[in-house]
């Protein structure tokens, strides 16, 4: 019913606009087309002059309403750089917007068509062409240079002391693998993937796999102020590791390993206090449409102290031990049978 009402209202609006247009045509015929055109130009010129300050006021009000709903402060060092880049891009584009659009709306009012004013055309002006080509090119080159520097910082080799963690995307959740006590991830083979007991296709002939830990709940634990390097890949389709609170993202592509590294600077507990939200969590979002369950593909990041991280790691069971446990030997039924018969015989006697 609501959809029908919406369609009916849209149709009604178009009918009203059409009737207004027809009425304007009839008024032009009655009062004189030139006179109506001049009056229409004056009205439109005044409306345009009012539109610009009203539009700026609307932008300000929208920012005031939604600024508290934006992301909190960046939780890593590179994220702070990205926020700075976004800030200066907004400043530069804002200045250009207000200057150009202000002049545009003023010109529409100042040089509106009248009976005494005729149009003037000029085909080319070298000075103007040079001015409005050079200045934007210099501004854009500066912004691009800042962007390339920040991108290089993210994709450059991670520090030697960085913790290496593997992040694998699959429809529709994240698999997180940590190296064990040997601090080295074992080899994988996609042909060995088995949802029952080998979700990432670990090669059990590689001894480095024996102490690796896999978190299938999409929970990534990292240490505050310590760099972490993510080895990113996908098990099926293209996903994307989106880290909005760290202002970073990287595609997860089947058959290709991409990397990303960052240094978290704010623990989860501290961010709860900053946001005044006791339920706050850092999020791992899939920023690439990956299927019908894309909306539910969400993981979390726990930023904690070194002591908390060590305690959590000590409580984790290795993936090999969890999925290759030795079965308890069955009772010797051959020996149990004579005992049962003996008891039966004694009871009969």
C-alpha cells in the first residue's frame, strides 16, 4: 500500500508541474511573451541569489547533525595521516567551491537577461585558459603527492618486529591465523581445504603448522603500539578487508596474497572511554560485494596490551590439536566377553 501511495504522489507531482507549465504558456499568450519572459528572468535571478546562502546553511546544519555519528579518532598512526589528508582535501575543495559557485550565482543575478542587455561571446582567452588550468593542476598535484606518500606508507615493507597474521576471506566470514611459538606460519595448499577439519588448507607435513592458531570467529587480536602485518587472501571470491577505524582497506583476491600493516595506538578499552560506548568494537568489514551474505561478513579487532595478548594466546588451542585429536582406545571386547559369561555362570550356580 505504501508503495502505491508513493507512486501516486509522484504521478500527481508531475501532473501539477505539467499544468503549471501550460498555465505559464497561456499567461504568456495573454500578457505578451516578452513581458512574461522578463518577469520570469527576474524571479529566477533572485531565487538563484537566495539559493546559494540557503544551500550553504543546509550544508552547515547537516554537518552539525551528523558530526557526532562519524567515525571516532583514527586508531593508528597511518590513520591519523589519512585524516589529515582528508581534512586538507576538504579545505582546498571547499575554498574552490565557495569561490566558483559564489561567483556563478552572483553572475546569474547580476547579468540576467533584460531588454537592454544583449549577449556577448568571446571564443578564446589565453590568460584565462592558463589561469584556470595551471592553478587546479598544481593543487591536484599536491593532493595526489600526499595521497601517494600515505599509500606508500601503508604498502611499504613492515618493520622487522611486526606480528604477522593471516586473514582469509570466505563466504561469509573471516578466518584469522596466528603463528605459534615458532613465530612462523606454515604452508597452505588450497587442495587440502576441508570445512570439517582444515578450513584454510594447512599442509600437515609442514611442522610449522603444528602450533598455528586459527580463529574462525573473525576475531583479530593485536597489541597496542606494536606493528602488525596482515597477509590477506581469499578462499572463493574477491573480498576486501576494510578497517574503518584505522582508515585502511585492502582487497582479498583468490590466488593472490596482498599485504597491509599498521600500528594500533588506542586499545579497545580506551576507545570505549573515548566514544563513551561500553559496547564499542573495532570492525573488520568486507568492503567488496561478495554475494547474498555480504551484509553479514563482519569481524572484530581486539587491541590490547602485551600482557593481555599473551594471556589470550596462552588460552588458545592449536588448530592441529583441535582437529587431529587421538581417539580414546575402545575397550577390549574380546576380553570383556568371557568375564560376562563367567559372571552369568556363577549367578546360575
